[in-house]
C-alpha cells in the first residue's frame, strides 16, 4: 500500500493504477493551477534582486571612488627615498 500525504489544496491529483494487481507500483501525478500569487511572488523576487543589485552597485561605486582618491593622494606624496 502506498500513501501520498503531501497533497496540495486546490490541485488535481491523478492516480494511474497500472498494473491493477500491484497498488504499490501505482503512480500519481499532481497538477497545479497557477494563480496570481505565483506571479506576485515572482515579481517580489525580481524586485528584491534588483534592490540588492542597486545596493551592490552603489557600494562598488563608492569603493572605487575612494580608491581613486587614495591613489591620487599617494601620487602627490613626496617620497624621501627618491632623494
């Protein structure tokens, strides 16, 4: 005997009883009907990813700007070892 405990509400479950004399080898197919919540979840996920990418871009730009400023200060520094 086979048990299927993870049946999702508002879905269609189709059981294929083949071979008929071996219920343990029957298979089940679960069909989901997509709803607006799937679309909203995808939009939210994409929004969060874009938000994180913007934050990473801003931090990268600030770091690059600070590195350039530091490089310019190093170039203007007088080196006593060169004398």
